C-alpha cells in the first residue's frame, strides 16, 4: 500500500525536566543534584524529577516515600505553578516569532507548524535549532525538539535525543523510522496496551504494520484504526492554535485514607467548589460528571453520568458526585478523590477524514527541504 502524507513541517518542542529545571535555575545550589518537585511529606506524590534523580529510577507520579528509598540524597522542592506559567509564557513568545500556528499541549511542550514561517527559512530543522538556542540564551533552560511531516512523528522524535537535543525524520525516512521503532515509543500506546501487544507478538512498528486493519479493530477496538494508520505515517491532525478544552477537573490527595462516605462528601464539596471556579473562569458548562477514586492500594476507578442539560453550578455538581459516590460500594479506603466535567458546550464534532481524503495529499516522493 502506498502512503500519501500531507506536506507539513511540524516541530514538537519539549522542555527538559521543566519543573525541576526551573527550580535548579532559580536556585543554583540545586544544580547537578537529584531533586523532586512535590512529593514531600508522608503522602506526597512527585510532579517531576531532575535528570540526576531519574538515574536512580525516580519519576513523576511516584510516591515521595518510594523515591526517597531509591535515592536517599533526593532533595524535595515545592511546586510553583505561577513561576512555571511565567517561564512558559516567555517561551511561547519565542515560538510566535516564527509562526502563529502554535498548539500548546501543556506548560512545557507545544507543536509548531513552520511550513510557512515568519522568517522565510525553508528548513524546519534550522528553525528548531534557532528556537532551542533562543530558549537557552533568553530563558536559561534547555529544550529538545522533534521535526517531521506530522504531529505524531514529531512528538516521538522529540524524545529521541533528550535532553538538549533534536531529531529530524525526513519524509523519505518516515516509514523506516516507524518500522524500527519499539512499540513502547509509539505515542498513544500505554503500558497496558504495550503488554497486550507483546502477548500478540507485536514488539516493533514492523510487527504492528504486519497486522491487518481487521485484526487491529478486533483486538484493540476503536484504537485499532489509529494504530493501523500511524504506523504507516498517516496522521492528518493539524496544529490547532486554539485548542478546544475537552474537560475541567480538580482532585485532592488526602493526608490520611478515608473510609467513611460522610468524610468524602465534605472533601467533594471543596473539590466541586474548585471545579465551579474553573468553569466560571473559562465561561463553560458541561453535561458529563466523572468521579475519580484512587484507593489506598493505588487502584483507580472512575464513575460517570451524563445529564440531559449543561451544568456549572456547585450544588448540581455535588448532587451528581454524591450519586456517583453511592453508585457502588467502595472497594477499599480512599486516598484521592477528583471531579471532572466533560462534554462541554465548547465541544464541536470533528469530521474525520477518510482514506480517500488522505490520498489527495502530496506524495512523500516530492522533494521537501527539512
């Protein structure tokens, strides 16, 4: 099957250990030392780890206690989201000097479409180098970048030469790059899916590519079609400067496990209040309420209900969360609760492109300076 790919020049910029690097930049005494952002105290969970800490196996979402066992010299620092936002905004201003097509994914990463750029430079590789150099000179932090013909490949490539590196996957190299890629490196293939693929003899992109669309649909459901196309380099998602918010959420980890629903309801009131503030700030409402429960054994459960109308009031959100809490018996004591509101009134249905649409794209055989 011949593969047609859209002619785009996409850069994925990913800051290196962003939260930890900001802390080390602001406090020179922390430079070169293993640090963890967050995770302090008896119940803390780590938000980010410096590369020095990662060498010991410390990583985000790990409990502070476990991290300390792995790295006895670990230094815990507080999160400072106002500072992260400030730095992130300075970095984004640099992006906009090159293109208006910037799609932030979070405070520390973004996609840039530089097919047509403000400095008239034909090479996306050189633009990525310039951006990374300016971030280092003007902000004081290092960034890594991936450059290719679509967002999926660019994101995978940005992780290739971390930290402080970049990788370009040229159009003519796309298929070979994907075929040789470990399946765990595919963005969208999580730990559970990777294990399932291993059981079916799928270890690399080449193995994945050997499976038919029917096979992937049967064994991986809705995601099967996504896997079928991405391993062939087909991913037509455009860089969207104004990403539509899909949900709003808030959650809390408790200092002591909760076993009584009465105490949980009090906690849920505070969480619902935070969700309501965020809804009002964003001027949105939603129909689907989801209750997130993390038990003391770290197993995770979600319960959802969709209302026939949009809501944004705290009282209504609490009522829905209460119903979900009592929907089933709790399996264990609870260490975390969260409430999210999705199916927002900002959502707009996206018309998926058929393979016939994709075939209208320009073939990779055309010369394309990267």
